[in-house]
């Protein structure tokens, strides 16, 4: 949360807060709680307290803790997919397109590492149906990456004997970043993005 | 478990089973249970049932579910560190040494992906003291990798502007493999190891 409810003076019964605002406030509180204590270690009561609401009020907006996790996860995966697609569409040259996508993905994952970590590592806590939804989104992101690697190979500007395995390796770099990245670390998201673009070009064998 | 207790005919009171055997059997059962249901979704009763023991018998051998997770995690990290050190010591040439280490690490992580996944993704369920122990082992593995990348740069046979970040990227490839690898997938551990050795040489800029 950027501000605590006390500072805002906005409790659950505030006349200025819309239901959409309340849902956003709950999601922000849930991200913090899941990041601090893990999904299984977090109670609905913890989330309610962090959002300045009563536990009963949480259920007005969200059916369960699992639904909050699903919303966080879907939102995270949708925004990654959208950014990857926008970056891929912004360039025609395969190498420039790869750099645009890796730069966007890395900077996004570094800046949003708290929710990215939840989104990547608490998937098993989702219901089977929600896991399938998220798997579809992940597959779409994978397919975008694979298409751009393959396009470079087809155009003769990338040289890799296994484009699909190289795609998985590129995704590993970007996904695992959320595990090791620290805000207080020595590199900024942009510095990491610069280096990872260079690594990605080497991995695909860009000429 | 390679064989169920029924097939072995070895229950908790078997006169042929030593306490060490029983502990190993419990650890194997715990790996399966944690992999299937997650650490938080697994009860001591689940582990006991999978090992063909009574819940009370579990406590004879291990103080808690957390202790079992710690033993699995310590064993996994120790074996990775040992394999990395052995591989690094087996060659003098920096590029050959990198290939030996990556090949060993990748094949080990692919073959042991079930426990590798638990070892990597349930760290937050460990006690603070146990987390520190594991963090020390992870740091030692990181330092081995960093030393071999830096040695290649110092010898003028690797060319990377950021050896430490490149080291983290190499570790990401190897760690994240445990997340995506499937036994029924299209590549064998050795095929992945071959390709990842090539990727690693490109990433460090081997001449």
C-alpha cells in the first residue's frame, strides 16, 4: 500500500471509496501479505488488517483467499503478456524485436518482483480451473517468445540449433530474475535489462 | 519410493530395517508428498502413510515436518555443491571447466527435478535458522560458479562485461530448469545438458 488507511482516513465505510477502489486496496494488501508470509501462512484476517477492513468486509469483495491469489496471478500474467506483445509488435528486425521484448520483460519483472514472485511460486495453491487459466496465459507468453526466436532463425539472422529450448532458456532468465532480484541490490532494473539483452542476443546467436 | 512397503514386506517393526533405513524411507515419502501437495498441504499423517508407518513412528525419527523439509533441502543443496566442485576440479581449461559444471548441474537438476523443485520453492517454509544454513550452501554454489566465470575472464578466454550478473544468469538457467522440466517431455537430460553447455559458452563469450 502506498498509504495506510489511517493516513487516508478511508475505512471500509468511507463514502468516497468505490467498490473497485476497495478491491484494489485488498489486492495490494494481499500481495504484501503473501510476499511476507507465503500464501499458506496468510489468513484472510491478515489481509483484512493490512487493508484496514474487517474480515467480513473482505468477503463482500472476494470469495476467498484463493480468489485473491488468482486475481493477482491473472493480472500479473496478463500484464506480462501484453507488454511482450506490444514490444514484439514495435519492431520488424528480429534482433531489435528480441531486445525490445527482453528489455521490457526484465525491467517489468525486476520492478514488480514482489508480485512476480507470488505469481510464479504460489501457482500450486490455485484451484485446478484457475491453474489452467494461468497455464494458458503462460503458454501464450511462451509462444510469443518462441515465434520471435524462430522468425530470426528463419530470416537467417539468428543461429541456434534448438529454437524451442533456447526460448525456454530465455524465459528462465526472465522468470528466475523475480527470485533473486532485490531492491537494495547493486544493479538497477535498467542495468540488468541492458546486460540481459546482450545475453539474449548471444544465446540466439544473433549475427 | 522405488517399491511400496507392501511389496517389500517391511513395516515399521521389521527386524531387518535399521533406523537409518527408516529415516531414508521417510525422506523419500516426504519428497513425494511435498511434490504432490506442497509443503503446507502435506500433513505428517500423509508422510507416515506414504512410508507405511504410523504418525507416531514419524516422530521417533524426525522432530517435525519442517525438519524433514530441511533434511531434503540440505541434502539437495549439498549434493549440487559437491557435484559442482568435483566438476570444476576435473578440468583446468576455463571453457572445459564451465562445460563440465553446466553439464553436471543440468543433468542432475533434470533427473532430480522433483526434489529440486521442493528444494528451490519451499525455502520460505523453513525456520529462520534453517534458511540461513541453506542460504550458506547456495552462496557457496554461487561462489564456485562465479570463480570459474571470473577465471575465464582473467585468462582472456571469456568476454563478458559483467561476470557476476552473467553468473546469476547461468544459475537461473540451471535452477529454473527444475520448474519446467518434465519426465515425459521431448528432451532427455543429456540433450538439455548439451544445449545448455553451448548456451553457457555463448553467454560468457568463450573465444
